[in-house]
């Protein structure tokens, strides 16, 4: 049950990041992600490396958004994608498939 609750919280968190205004709330989400990494005793270096592995896709989305919208909005979308990808890394490191199947 705990893993299901964690999954629902992750989905709600990842979804609401894209609906938040482009201000201090997004930076608070970044700080929250860093706090959870420290709290869960995950490797910050591994989190950064994982984010840079998908950075080409984030950069591609950023470039497309520059053409479709303004530079500032494209930058905020890129930051939001980085935060969501980091949250996905945290979720994947704290939940395993075997543990989820065992709890079902």
C-alpha cells in the first residue's frame, strides 16, 4: 500500500509541476527534490549524471519551444522537465519492481 501511495504522490507531483506558475514555486520544487535526495540518501552525483543522460531530449524540447513560444517560456519548460526527470530518478531509485509486485 505504501508503494501505491508513493506512486500516486509521484504522479500528482510530476503533473502539477507543469501547471505551476513560472516563479518561485518551481524553484521550491527543485529544492524539494534536493531535500528528498539527501533524505533518501541517494547519490547526488548519480542524480546529476542521470539528468545529463536525458539532457539532449530536454534540449530538443527547449529548442522546439523557442520556435513555438518565447525564449523565457521555453526556458521554464526546460527547467520543469529537468525537475520532473529528477523526480522520476528519485522515484525509480526508491521503488523497485520486485517490491511493488510483492505488495500487490
